[in-house]
C-alpha cells in the first residue's frame, strides 16, 4: 500500500487541476492568428450587436418542407425553430430540421460544382459546368443568355 494520505492526495489533486486549467489558457485561435476578429465597419441597419433577428424560411432537410424560423445574429445562423404559422408542422421541426444549422456550416459540404467522370467526382469551375450542361442539352440549349431551371422534388417556399 502507498504512503499517500488524504492531505497529500488533495494537494496533488489541487496542483494538477490548476495546471490543467492554466494549460487551457492562452494560445487561442484568435491569438495565434488562425482566426481573425473583425467588427462591422458599416453594419446593416437591422444589425444590432448581440440581438438576434428571425427570418422565416422553409426547411429542406427532408421532403416535408416545414416552415421554420432561423435566428440570425451578426450575419450567422444560430438556431432553427418551427414557424408557429406553418400549416405543415404547427410550429415544430424534427431532428433533421434542428441539424440544418450544422449542415449549413459543415466544412465538408459541396462548395463547387462536381463532375462525375470515370475517376469519380471531381470539382469543376462554374464555367466548365455550364459548358458541360450546354454540350449535354444540345444546340437549342437555354444557356445562351438565359437561366436554366432544375426540376426537383416537392419544395415549398
């Protein structure tokens, strides 16, 4: 059996707790220069620092198309809630809808068009994607100076 009594144990516990606390202080991503904090030089009229603004929208996480209210503060979506005036959900949203904020800020989400070739998906520029669409749609392509429409499943909003 060891010769560690209660008093010595509490001393070691206190010193290790203080050391762990101090190790977590400093060298944050802002201090190291990885992240930059920028204030609004000319904020929008509706932006009040620290006050959230709610925007009504439609959830696209599943096929239901529930009405949602997104809480936005300083240009960043913080939380999604059900729209109480929605006839579909009656002011509630499911877990997929709650996870919509995470899907919005997911670093692995697609940010550029992808082309499926023989080697799998490869990122392409928007110009290349338009050229591929024009080639596939033929000579009467609506891409000549007009927008193209994509037919999707049921989407409301």
